[in-house]
C-alpha cells in the first residue's frame, strides 16, 4: 500500500507537470474569437506536449492513487459528506476556460498550485509515518516551480506573487486540529481536491489548444 500510494501521487504531480508545460505551448489567440479576443499572441517557449492520451493515462493513475488512499477510510460512513465538511475554504477554484480569459485561467492555475504546495505540507505531516511520502518535499518544490512556469506565460505576471509566511501559516492553521482523525480527513480532502483541480486544468488547456489549432490532436 505505501509504495502504491507514492507511485500514484507522483503520477498526479507528473500530470501537473505535463499540464503546465502544455500551458506554455503555443496557446496563441491573435486570430481566435471568443474568450481569447483582444489578447496578445505569445511566442511559445516550452515544447508542446503533444499526446493528450498521455495526460489521460496519467490521470487514470491519479484516480488509482485516490482509490488506494480511500482504502484507509473504507470503514468511514458517509465518506463524501465527511470529506466535504473537511474541505478547506482555501481550496483553489478551478480554471473554467468557458468563463475565464486565457490569462485569467493561467493565473488561476498558478495561484492554485502555490496554494496546493502549502497544503501538501499538511498531507506530508499527517502521513509521513503511515504512508510512503518521502517524495513530498520534491513534489512540493515541483508545484512551486511549475507555478512559476505558468506565471511566465501570463501577460500580467504581477498578478501572481509568492505566498507570504503569514499566508502559509494561515493555510496550515485552517487544516490543523487537535484531533488526529480530523487532521487526516483534511489531508484526504486536499488530495481529492487536487485531483479535481488537475482534471479541470487539463480540460481547460485542452480547450485552449483546440481553439488555437483545430487540426491538433487534442481530444480530451
């Protein structure tokens, strides 16, 4: 169980890496109507991650890690309700490309990754002994680096700033509890929300690519 969890959690972070690298792919909007009208065309600096089937494969792995995690709460009644009640208010909103312009969507992704990089510290703390979470520090660092990559593709880069120490402290305080049971449920809810965040982010990036290059193999 420990090694399975670590494998699939790493897959989720790999998915984030691919997703965010792709957000630096040629998502140009100079000639595209709709959500992208009025925005400047950007030159791609990162290589395009072409096969969306790789994203789908990695997301399947992300789903599997969640199943492995659920094993630790298999006796919990009304699990979804319990997780909903333990979902932090600070959980980032998703990037919905049908509502957001491209720059706003990338901003949401970058800010969200920074927040998850802090919330994952809580997960690491709670499951360091019971699950193989030895890669957590590097995963957290990767999320921070990827947030910077996304920020680099934004037109208004000053809209995303690193979290201050007081902001990080407040995020961790929100999920802390004197009761170990509640702390672990908070950790589970964070991972569940992260999976949904990656799913919606992948879908948004896929739609961006489709609007730019109708001939691209970007089936979601």
